[in-house]
């Protein structure tokens, strides 16, 4: 059993490392003319660019309807061969480092072992089967449908039939080649790259110490770890935003056009991942116009916008093609509602902008730092953010008086106000969390200069730097340890996985029954069970919005034959209900008469087969 568990862990991390290496190779091949400031900056930029390239490769193959495993592997093989100059250069650099015995530096080895010890509890977190709501309701469900269909197809019965889906392309890649654990590991890779990028950003623009602390603060957040080990898209979005701003920062201070193009590529990838990233595209589009006219480089803003919009364009065009609305489901009153109706949109906007949050009054804005520290559940908290940001506010104020930190602070304030004015969901703050830690770290280090001269050297010693690193990362480390302690070792075979999912998702055995009985050849309408879309191998229907909206069923609870007719109109083979407290009240089992036939019952889950 231990050997099986070990192989499970090793197999998935071999996949992850392979994806990371290939992504780095693609990114390095595409940016071979760029001079990076050290290997970690190179690693973060090249890996991110490679992941973006991989996502759009899957999009291309999916659009052509040739998304087959053998073809993806063949294309990746050709890409690997095309990156031969990168592998040769990498081997030469490693050989040079070995001859010079750089790896024998006892301090570097000690710090590396310390970092590995700190990060080791994190390694198990992405290995648990997916249970997070959005991941199983649509993120992984998209990927599964595309992999099954061998192409990009409309998913009318998922909550969002179309959406910007750059991250979901990586999930599709993972499901095509491996499994859903691999999809979560890709988010883990992205989270790790953000940490490396923060270190490199701090080292280039501030100091190595600032970068070290910024990475620790980022990883101290349970929310970061939760998102970085789940099949959500917020960490991927954050990676593209971070690398885009990093590249634009380099462009502003070093005046190289290549950084402008790279920044535009990443901002475009972010806008192709989530609508909220349009904030960054618009903001930096305006900013490049300002810089371009100030420095008389009038072509630069057009280069930025053309590149960023060009990268994001396929998703918005796809939205328009299927629904007539490039930003579906929003702005329905302007572009039309597509597969939704006005009531669907109003209900969704109410959920996003009214139900969650602390209000949008001026008083709420003033209390926002306090509420974000001590009242996080009102913002729909999947996991908390660290409270360090509230206590670090004095250092944030200091940052407003220094160059570089001032620019980042203004960006943080602008995005926070945008977030406050729209959907106040806690994880939607994720794109600025890395920069908040960077600003706090840089400002704290600046404050060390106020110490007496004979204490400054001690305060900046590498020992104290790493002591503070360990203290900063401790909340995240404890969160990871607590999760592993409560959950146990991740399930590593089909039987253990089934038990794990059944304990956390009570209706899971019903989907197992349908999958084992019908395979892919069935349609199920699930009432009040929308987060289980991913686990249905057949066609899944049922949500509060869209063509499979629950209202179609609620109105038929007084007439069994009318309900049967509605299900047959949708082509449903099964009807699954969850007897939870909802309005209107669900009918009891006695309401259902032939041709409804109970085929599975467990707890609050009832599954009927609908005879034709």
C-alpha cells in the first residue's frame, strides 16, 4: 500500500516537473533575445510564457476538432525537439556551475534545505480529489467535455456556457494526458512560479531581502494555498497579471521594447482567463498612451493594445459567436442575453454584488481594511487571507513616499476600489495580493534604515532575513499541516477516491451508478446539485441559470405528468433530486409514479430513471 501511495505521488510530480520543464523550454525559445536579471527571473518569465503558449495550443487543436491525446503528445514531442538549443544551453550552464562548485556553497545548500522543509507540507495539498464548488460545477466540467468531444464545443447546460477559458485549456490538457489531480498540480505550479517571480521582482527592483519576504508573505495566506491546490482559475489569472506587471515595470525603468511586448502578452492572457482582468488591460492601455506621448514613442501604446487584445480576442469572439455577447452573461441589456434571460442576469448580479460583501457605502470603504482582516466570511471566504496586511498598514503608508513602491501602491488602491465597487468576493482580490506583500516588504526594509548605524548591518544579516521568512510563512505552513492532519494521506486508488468523494459529496455514489451503468450514454437532470457536473460522464443538466434552469421543474411540482413531459423535452434519462431545504419545497417520493423508477437512494439523494 505504501508503495502504491508513493508511486501515486511520484507519478503526479513527474508529470508536473515535465510540464514545468517543457513550459520553460518553450518560453526560453520564444524569448532567447531577452537578457534576464538572473536565473529566477528567467525561470518565472519563461515558464509562464510556456504555460500560456500551451493553453493556446490546446485552444487551437480544440477549435480544429483534433484534440486527441496522441496528437497532443506528438506536437509536444516536436516542440521538445524544437527547443534543443535551450536544452543544450541549460546543460552547459549546469556543467559550468558544477565545475565552479557553486552548488557546494554551504549557505545556499542550507537555505535551500530550509526552504524545502518549509514547503514540504504544501506538496500533498493538491493531491486530494477535487471537491471545491466552482471547480466541479464548471472549471473541470468544461475540460472534461472538451476532452471527451476532442474539441471545443458549446456547453449550454453548464452555469456559464461560454467564458474566457485560458486556464481551462490547461485543465483540458491535464485531463487529456493524466487526471484531475494533474489539473490541480498545474495551479500548484503557477502558485510556485508566482513565489519565484516575487523573489526575482524584489531582487531586481528592490533587494533580495525584499523578494524573500514578499514570497513568504504571499505563501502565508491560506487563501493562496487553497486556490493554488484547487482547480480554480484565480491563481492562473494572478500569475499572468503578476508577470504582465513585472514585464511592464521592467519596460518603464529599462526602456526595452521587448518587455512591453511581453507585458502585453501576459495581460492579454489574463484577460483571456477572467473578465476582471479587463481592468488591467484598460488601465495599462491608458498608461502606455500616457508614457508613449510623454516620451514621444507614439507607436508603443498601439503595440501594447494590439498585442494584448489579440491574445484575449479568441475568447471574446467565441462568446460572441455562440451568444451574440462578447462578455456573456454580463451587459445583456446591451448585447443581448444569449442563452440566459433578464431574470438570470439579475439573479447572478444580485448574488455577486449584493449578497456578499460589506456594502458599498463610504463608511464601508473606510472600514474595509478592518473588515478584510476580521470579518472575512462576509466576503464569501473559502479560506482566509493573512491578517498581516492590516498590521502592515503603516509600512504601506510609507510606500507612498518612495518611487517604485508608490507606483505599486497606486495600482493596489485602484484595483481595490474596482473590487469594492463590483463583486466583493474575497478571492477576487487575489491579483493584487502578491504586490501588497512586495510593497510591505520593501517598505519594511526601508524602515530599517532608520535604525542606528551600528544596528543596520545586524538587521540586514542573512540569518535575520531567514528568521523573518520563517515567521512570515508560518501561518501558511500551519494551514497546510492542519489540512493534512485532518484529511489524512490523499487517496491514491479508485476505491479510496470513491470513499473520499462520497464522504464530502453525498450524491457522488449516484453519479458512480450512472457512469457504471450507462458510461457516457445518458443525460441526467440534477435538481439542486449543480456542483456535480464534473462527475457525470454523460450529459449533465440543471442549474439556477440558463436553458436548464430549475424554474422549469419547480413549476411542474403539482403535476407528475407535466414534470415527466418537461424532462422528456430535455432528453433526460435520469432525474436526480437532493431533498434539501429549498424554495419551493421538493415533492416527496410518493409524488413520482411510473414511468419514474427509483434506481438509487441514499440520504438526501434520490435518483429516478425516466422511462421513454
